[in-house]
């Protein structure tokens, strides 16, 4: 073996030496373990346990899963992934989706039914209405079982460009490490993907698609308030503090903040075993002196715990998989003034570790029993051929890690101090029974109940949902009731008015957001007056108001936004929230905030300076002559420091060749020298 040979594999860097591991590192054997023996390899906090839910031959090469309303597990099997060390044969249709059932109620799956086979590298699944969405890049399928035998009888193509934008140089099916996945149905009734810039919605038997922010790499989750979380292989957790759709509204705005925010500053990990089988193990900073992985290199499959089986302190924690380090991290997320931060719950330790090198946690999910489920892609070789290095190939060959394949496990992590929740099938519940589940302690139950209610669209339940919005005792039920009404066709103003006065700020924010359907048209002025008559003191509620008012073209809305901007420019996301809704109105906003009633020179600080410059840059990027003339006219009456700020914004905005020449009329004016 020559693990230090140069430029022999796709992942090798030309001219980079790949030295072997230091002699002092003793590599323990890594034989494939039976599911029972693998359980003995885990270490958890003493108050937690882990148990097997499913294993080969019932399931093989699992990468994603979803519970249906009745507790069955639908599993995506990527059986074609790296069938050998060369990666040849990945294009063979050996992937499938299976349905796992627990027929005797002992908590372990004992029956597997192939729902759909002959798939090439499938990677994601979502249960929607009377069908199943399955990702098989470049296609997204909507599949149906029409006769109740748990087998696909009918499938319709939703999209034929799913994942191809991520890595086009590697072909239509894309590099599986950078291909879209996830398919998470979110609180706002849209389906989001990781690593994809389109979101989907199924309504009235039709599929809709809408551009969105591209998120992360592998895996996606949401918290109790509908905020979305994701990661990339060396960046363990990011999140959308603001709904990302708002930040894409203004094509003239560059660098909007609030989506894709890094939540965890530390990327260090603390495995339980030596990790020689990592792709860049030859680099000095990849492994510690003892041979253990130093920092994330394969972070994936994050989940925000929303269950009710763990103690309350775990609610809202982020669990992040790291298959190359054979571990799962627990992050505690703290919120302050609408900003989020994630930190390891333990000092130089992890929540779940294994001494088994073949334990490959690639996804994590909340379950109907309130516990945490881990998908284990159990195998020795997990690095894809496109980035495989000679160093790792040597490790794989020398230690026989390339086989066996076709194994896989699903585990359940539970707290020993509380019994698992007994679940009742949701699909057979009456509509009133489903509505009652919107207030359930388990987030999985609330979300599935909301989805089923939206899909049923039973108008008889609307009074009940309106009543739930009025119930201040359960803010989460209020939120789900609001979004259920929104998904069923809209929320009437009396219900919005009640929610605007709610005790919990997240409910008030949601009420502002769902009010947007009332902002334009004949009722727009009345809605604007109603919204702005409320006093919203908390920054997170003001952020939502700033984003929502950007949906209104009423000049009164601009006046309110100018006042908000002048008072809250120091907030890290306020400027982005407001400027994102000002397409072709940036010059008007500049005028509003630089008049005597707006910001005075004595108020100038770094935040206000940045806002001035961003607005001026937007004017330039818009290519609109009238906006530029308006801004130039404004310059003449401003104090010199304001003039310099705006000129700096002009420079930052630059000029695009496609804009052609500016044709300006009028007498020249004298301005300060360029900043």
C-alpha cells in the first residue's frame, strides 16, 4: 500500500503529500458487528437508553425515513451507493422505498414491504395527502398506492430538475454528497429540501413550486415555531432566523442577513474511538494526537428535538449526526432578542458515541412516541468516489472496510425515566379529534395533525380552529391552528386580531405573517391601519412586521418602515428584513430616513451608515434612471457625511454592462470628494 502516493484518486490534491498515520497509533479491528453486538458499542448519558427498531435483512442501506400517521416507517434505501471502492455500478436501479411495520406492538419492526423499487440512488421521502413524494434525482415523483397493498401503482413526475443544479459537472444525477434531499413539510405548509433552491406545495390536486434559499447539504429540520435548520459537512448547524423567502424579494439587495446563519461557533467533536478512516486523515489538523477526529468533516442529518419523552430541558435541542466520527452531537440552542446560538451540551463529550467504526448515523428524526430515531447507514466505506483520496483508499483496502454492504439499522433513543408514549393512528381520527392533537405535547403529533387537517379541508372545523387561536394557555396550539387555517385557504381578520394580542411573541409574529393575504386589494388600507395600530415592542415581532409591511405598496407602509428602521437599525437583522421588501422603492426610503424628521447627523453610527450605503447601492443595481435622479436630487440638501455615505453606496453598487448608459438631465451639482 502507498497511501501517500500523489494524485491517484479523484479526491487527491495535486502536489499534496499524503503521509501515513503516525507509528504510535494502534488501529483496533473494525469487523462488522451484529445489531445486538453493535448496541453494546454505544455510550450515552446514564439516564438514556438505545434500542434497535429495525435492521438487516428487514432494511438495507437506509438514508432517510418518515413515519406515516399510523406509526409505520417509510424508509429510503440507497442501495446503489458505492457498491465497490471504485463506485462503479451506482447507476443501477437497485434503490427502493420500503414500509416497515411493527405487527405485534413490541416496539421493533418485524415486517417490510417494498413500496417502490428499481430506483437509482433515491434519497428523500415525504408523505403528502394520498401519496408519497420520492426524490430520485433528477426526478421528483408523486407516488400512490391505489388499492391499499402498500405498493406503488401510480406515479407522476413533479420535477425533472431536482438536484441537478448542485453539481452539474458530474452529470444529471449529481454527486450524491451534494444532491438535494430532505423533503420536509414545514409549519407554513410548504415542502422544503436541503441543498435545493425550490420549495413545493400540493394544493387542490396541483403541485406548485417557488424559488427559495438553498439550504445546507444533507438533512433538514424545523423547530416548534417553524424555523428551519440544516448544516454542511464541516459546519454543524445553521438556521433561518428569518423566513428566507422574504430575503429573496429584492434582487437589488446584496448580502441580506437572517437566513443560513451559523449557530454553532465551535466545530470540535469528541469521538469515542480512533478515526483513521477519514478522507483527509493525513492532514495534521484533521486528527488529534490520539488519532481521534478533531472537528466535523461529515456533519449531516440534524433534527430539532420536539418530542415529549425526554425531559423538558431537551425540548428544542439540536441533534447533529457525524458519521465519520461515529457520533451524534446534542446542542442546546439559546435565543436572545430573536438571535439563536447553539452550544455542545457537554464539555469535551458527545451525546451518543460508538466504538464501532461502521456506525454511520446519517439522519435523525422525531417519532410519534416522543423519542429520537437515528438512521444508521451501517458500512465501512461512506466517502463517495468523487472525493475519495488515496489515503482513505489505502485504509479501506488494508482493513477490508469496503464490505459487506447492504446492511443498515434504525435505532430509538429514549429516556429511562419515562415510558414511551402509546400512539393512536391519526389517519382514522375524526376531524375534531385531529384538531385536538394540535395542542399535543409531541411536536411530531402536532405537525402531522396540521398536515392532515390542511389536506382534508373540512370547513366544519374552522370555528374550532378559531377558538384554539383564542386559547392563550397553549401557544403551540395557537400557532398550529393559525397555520392550519392558513393552509385551508386563509385566516379571517377577527381571528388574526385575536392572535395579534396574544401573550406569546411567536403567536403575534405568526399572526402578522398570515395577515399578508389581506394587505393588498380593496381591504389593503384597512389591514395596514389595523396592523400598525398595535404596539409591538419585542424585536422579533418588529422584525416580522418589517417583513410583512414590505408586501404592501401603500406609501403609509413605507412611512412606518422608515420609522422602524430609524429606531432599530442596530438590530442585526432589521435592515435586511425591511430592505428586502423595498424593490424599486429604495430611493423613497433614502428620502424618508434622511429628512429632518428622520435621522439627524448626530444620530449617525455604523449601523445607519451601512443602511444608507445599502439603499444607495440598490438604487445603482436597479438600473432605474428615475430612482437615481431622485437620489441625486436628495444629495444636494444633505449634510456632507450623509452625502459621503450615499456616494460610497453608489460605488458599492457598481454598474452592470447590461444596464447600458445612464442618461441624466439637469444641471450638475457639487458633491464632496469620493470617500
